[in-house]
């Protein structure tokens, strides 16, 4: 009796801890949303902000929202390219990606938490655990690399416009070295004589004997899948194109929001500010770079001669669709996926005659 009572108390304590954790997370999200959409516009000047809102270019706002939607679509096209073996069509993949994106914007762990949700949904749709895990991991690397390449190109192109500042030149050189290292790693790992497998095998050899066979099988399957993906040049180029398009469309959406409020940003300077803010926002300090992206991007735009009120409203409006909109859409996407599975299973269930 004491044992069962102790287990019940432990389960109750765990439920209370989860509830407290969710409540605190929701409170933080509400607080930051209030700061984003009530406090920041106040700092920009209430009268000026209201004037900008009344005179905003509606067609540019619609274009910005459409560009953000196209950015999400291009990411799902990349997912289709990188995850092999799934029976999911583009509609399922898009909803799975939206679900993962919304989860990553709410729960601690960011991209890791969202990818765990996407992994389950893609695995449910026919992708093996290895294919889903390897595909999503390489997709994350490809997306980050596309952002780094975009920032590097913008830094190099910006030197003639803004002068050869030490920060820009240093960033361009470091970016070139980083991309050269990534290229060498890709070429090396696509070959069987790459050093990484040997290192992994030596690590596995030091594991307990009962763990070695499954770890060896898992690593062999994952390594083979990585080599297949990296060795399929047309598919890799298409996925890289989708990754680059995802980032460019997102930045273009930001440009349209700023233009809608009356300031036409220089595309090169905007890409530099966008690239730095998004790369720093990937550091797992807050979900989806919440508060960090805004804190970096708004001052950078003001330094580029954007009016303060325009910079604040442009970034806040962009984040409304880039960060906040996927959260409710994630819930709707997950429900629609559950309903699709339920109705699909119901339609396939055998019917017995009387």
C-alpha cells in the first residue's frame, strides 16, 4: 500500500511540475509579446506609430505575408528532399513542419524540441527512424549553412557600399574559412575513407559489449544514408536551393514590411543585419531567438538610417508573422494531422456484414 501511495504522490508531483513549467513558459511568452507589441511601439512614439499604421501600404503588407508563407513552403520542399522513404505528400510535410516550428517557438530546446515533433510525424508517415533523423539533422545543417553563406555574400558585397571596415573584412574572411571547412567536411564524409567513421568506431569499441552491436548497426545505417544524400548531387543542389530561397524570402518579407511603413532599406545592408540577427538568434537562449532577434535587428536598422518608429513597427510586424503566427497554426496543423490519421484508419477498417 505504501509503495502504491508513494507512486501516486510522485505522479502527482510530476504533473504539478509540468503544469508549473508550462505556466511559467506561457507567462514568459505573454510578457515578451506585451513588450513586443505594446512597449516597443510606445518607445517609438505613440503618435508617430499610429500615423505610420494609418498610412501603411496595404499591398506591401499583403506581399510581405505572402513572402513569409512562400518561405515556409520552400522549407517544406527542402524537407521532402532530405527525408527519404516517407509516404507523406507536400501537404503532410508542410503541416508537420508548421507543427514543429510552432512547438520550437513555445517550448525550451527550440529547434531540438520542434525536430523531435517532426521526427515523430514523418516516422509515422513511413520514414524509417534513421532516414528521418539523418534527414532532419542534415536539413538543419543545410539551413544554417545557407544563412551563413547569405551573410557572407552580403558582407563581401557591402564592402564597396559601406567601406572596408575591420568588422566586415574580418567577417568575410572568417566566413570564407568556415565555408571552406564545411565544403571539405562534406567532400570527406561522402567518401568511405573519411576519418569520422573511424573515430566513431573507436568510441563504440569502448562502450559496454551489449551496446556495441546495435550502436554499430545504427551508425552504419546513418553513415550510409549520409553518404547517399551527399552523393546525390542533383538532390543536394535542389535542397540547398530551397534552403537559400527560404532565407531570402524571409528577408524579403522583412524588407516589404519596412517599405510598407515608409522606409526602403538597402538590400545588402538589410541582409547583413538580418543574417547577424538570425544567426545569433539560433543560440539556444530563448525559443526561436525571442527578444534577441528584435534587440539586434532594430538598432542595426536604426544605424542604417531607418526612422526609429519605422524600424520598430517593421520588425514587430515581421515577427508577428515569422515568429508568432506559426504557434496557433501549429495547433491547427497537429489537429488536422490527427484527424487525417483517424479518418484514414477508419476508412481502412474492415466492415463486417450482418
